[in-house]
């Protein structure tokens, strides 16, 4: 997946969030463009989602995070959230929607291995970070295909049913 497709996907989901009255830099953040990073030491930091919505109530915040990956190694993004939650860099619940275009992987076997590793890590995180983390991985082929549509539904469900 190239940067143009990456940005097109994020543009779509930012537009959906705005339809539900989320505002940029208030409760809707888009990567480092919004200064949205978590420092882990010195000048070392993690981007806190390609797109993130912070759902605030009077007692807590729940982060809905979208990661759009164009690297065959899809586990890096999920692992940073484990690190941030374990180290209490982020203290509130995270719902991760992780989107990966299967066309970005040159090897079907490498992609399948990375998907299995992602599922294993996600299971361990959900087990160890009870009520703090929920991950969903969506592998799609083209914008508009059935899996992509499922991703949109999951996103809308998370931002409207909090």
C-alpha cells in the first residue's frame, strides 16, 4: 500500500468521525500531524495511532485507535500499545482497529505468519490487560471490499456505543 492509499483511508475515517461531531485536536487526532505522540524517553517516542478518537466520559477516557499498515511486519504497531499500557504511559482503555492491505505483502506465507503472530500477541494482551485493551485486525484487498466495509462498521460501532 502506498502513502496515497494510506492517506485516502485515513481521510475516509476522519470524515466519518467528523460526521459524529468529533473535532480535530480536541477528541480526534491524526498521527504526528497533530503532535500526537507518546514520549518513552529523551527524543524517543511512539506515534499514538494513525487516527485516534478519545471518547471521554466524566470518569474515564477510551481511545479508539486506527492503525493502517503498509509493512508486511504488522506486529510492531500492536506491540507499542502493550508497552505503553504496561508502562502506564497510557492509562486508559484502547480499542485498536488494525487495517492491513494484503497487497502490501509480497509473500503470502510471510503475511500468514505475521497474522498468526498478531493474533497470538493480541490474545496475550487481552488476557493480561483485562478491560484495558481490545484489538481487531482487518486484512483487506481493495477499498470498498467486504472486509473494508466490516472495518467501517466496527469503527462506527466503537465511536457511537461508548
